[in-house]
């Protein structure tokens, strides 16, 4: 692994945290203490993230690349108090803020109509109102990253996730998805578009290899993700369980680095679907940034790989 400049997966995951803090209206402009260099909101997010990375040990950097999975809350990346890094708290929710850890099970959230029904309105304004509810309720429960929207195409009716996406038309999915993301993120919540990519069937979903021509990939499966990145400026992307043309999505350099971060200029971070990672070095070098829900590959194995 290349130690200089700092690995991109580390820098970008921290940048997202810094941007999240920067956007909060309650954040002081220049807090006193050891975190001054990166908590000063008069500086750009890039400058703040760079200052933070430079102050971190290798072990602290790696701690920010994986979930922590305690029994009471398996959707969290623990912050580092001495560096003023807050917890990254994750919640599922394409159909509204979903059920989650015990720490907020007693806080009610709205069971929104199916996203498939939302798309049937052909109304981006309605998709924005839908996202407003999601963003408002995320703030109400005190979480900061929403795993939504799902922009996978409806290609196989019995896919268990079809109801939480927007149908089979790439153009319609793009319009609804962009409006939804913009509304969610207008409430200082990190949206996460998923499941990248060609994750469209339930049978053998965790390991099936989707063989797709480049034209089909670019014209059918990728446009909703491209719109989410280029138009909506989504802050995070979830890589899927399946393989695409022979490489697992979370270690697929073609889709993560060449297309997502190269062609589209994505500057956020890539999170694995839960337990979707299959490797350490191949995933890191391909552009995977955050392993969830625990440190199977991006904990001690990543530290060993960097030191080797």
C-alpha cells in the first residue's frame, strides 16, 4: 500500500466527518482546545480534513475505517474524543428511518409509503418531501448517516429489496433519487446511495457474479448512481454483496476507482454493505473506504498490511 500521500480511503472518510461537523449550525466557529486546526469552520472542509489526518496516528486512522459493532449498537463508527471526532451513527431507511439499535428503539419514526409507490407518482417534488421527512426524523433520533436511497433497478420481481427502490426505468429512478438525496442532505444528514451495483436479485445475492457488457452497465445500471453523485452530490455510496464481471463490488477497481471516483469525480466515501467485504488489501486499493459493521478486514489486518 502506498504510504504517501495518505491513503485516499482514510482521507475521504474523515473528510465526510469534517463536512458533517462543518454544516452543523450549532458548531462554534473557533473552539478552544487541541482541535483548533480542524474545528475552525472558517477553513475549507479539505483543509480541516488534511489537518486532522496529519495529527492522527496510524492506529487512529484505521479506527475510522471500520464499524465497532457493540451488541447494543452495531451501526456506529466510534469517534475519537481527544481529536473531537464525533461518532458516525448509521441508520437504514429507504422507506423511512428504519428500526435500529436499542438506544433509539423507543423513539418513533414514520413508516413511509413504499419508495416504489413514490416513484409511481413521477413527481420529484414529492420525492423531496419524502426526503424531508427522512432528514427531519434522522435529526430527531440523533443519527447522522442514512443508508438511502436504494436506486437498484427492478429487474427480477421476487428480489426482496425491489419495494424499497424506484422501479425499472433508469431515467425515472435518477429523477426521484436526486430529489430524495438533495432533500435528505439539506437537513445536515449524510445520504448513502445503494447498492452499487447490479444488485438486482435475491437468489445467491451475497456472492453471485453479474456479467454485464459495458454498454448495458453504462446505459441501464449506472445512470441512477451517476446522477446521485454528479447532480445530487451524495456524500456516500454503499458497495454491494455481488460481483460485477468477476470482481466483488467492494474490491472492484473498475467500478469504485475508475468509474465512481474517476469518471464521476466522487469525493465522498464508500461503505460496504454489512459483511460484504471479502478482503483487506484488494478492497483498500480498489477504493473501499469504510467496513461495516465490524473490523473483519479493516481493523488489525489493515494495520498489518500497511506496516508490511
